[in-house]
C-alpha cells in the first residue's frame, strides 16, 4: 500500500515574524513540492504571517495545539474554529512537550483530536514512550494506551506521529529498526481496531531528531510515511533537503 509521503515542521516556540517570512519565501520558491505533503506548524502568533507566506502554494498550515471547546473562557488557548479561521487545515494533538509541560493526559488529547474532526481539521496525534518506559520494556504498552484513547474516540480520520520522547530535541535518533518496529506495532493496532483499509491509509510519521543526514535510512521502513521535524525544520535549507528525500 503506498501512502503519500508527508513532511511536517514543528517550529515549537521558535522564530519571529521576519524569520517566518524568510522561511516561507524560500520554501515557496517551489510552490508545489510534487509527491509530498508539506505542513508547517508555527507558534500561534505566527499563524497569520505563515498563512500569508504560503498563499498560492500547496504547503499546508497547522496549529501546535487546540482546545477541546469551540469557544469560551480559556485564557491563552486556541480553538479549532480559530485555527480554521487562521487558514489551518491541521492541528497537533498530544505532543510530548504538551503532555509534559501542561499535564495533558490521553483523555484530553482524544478530546482535542475530536474537536479537530468536529470542525474539519486533521489531527496529527503524537504518541511515544519515555526513556524510562523503554528501559522498562513498556514501549508497546504505552503506545497501545495512548493510541487506544484516540481509537476510543471513533474519529473518522486522523494521522499519527510516533515520537519517542528520548529522541526529541536530543540529537539521539531512533535507529531505523527501532522506529520501524514501533510503526509496525502502531499499524497493527490500527488494523486490529479499524480494519485493513483504514490501517493502510493512515499515515504514521516518525519524529525525534530527524534531519537531512538520517531521513533517507529511516524512510526505508515500510511503515514510516514521513517525518515530524523540530530542530531541523527551523532552517529552510535543511527542511527543503528533507522534502527532497521523500520524493
Ligand atoms: C518535535 O518537536 O516534534 C521533534 C521531533 O523535535 P526534534 O526534531 O527537534 O527532535
């Protein structure tokens, strides 16, 4: 089953408007990126700048987080309708930095993903084990629990990012075998719960210190459909090189 490759940039709490403008100008010098879906997840204050910068290109925009409610008294939060209004078609749900910094649990992540679907955004749901959980031999138990909450929400569609917490921002990338093993496990869970057709079409991105020097080897994995990239996505040259690897 061939799934369309996807490369996503998670800018986290980095960059200012001028940086974002320069990045978009470089990225959209080639507006189409044929054969690859490209998504940028900037910090909320940059959404307008990036939406303008990507106009006329095939590159999509996403929010780094989304509140389960459509509107309300939730200071500092952003709703799915607001993301849509800003030009987003995607939202990250359950990134490990939000699970860590904001105590987001599996149930809340599932509510966020459901809010995305209620308003037409594609949730990119992040799952992944900590180093301690991996050392304890609990990787698959953790992945099963995190994905299970999403599956229980019975969403009509979502995409997944496997992001081992020990590989995020550490420079320590999972080996192709470790990454493929986790992706294969996740695809198996999708198959068991959703059937073969959904399992075959749901993309599973790898995230964790992905960069131009390692994506070629990782992308050999049958179940690795693309990458969610933090650090290396801040440099348009590195990011464009990774798009080239997915073609
Ligand atoms: C991420 O933040 O989703 C990520 C994968 O970061 P990095 O590429 O820097 O490890």
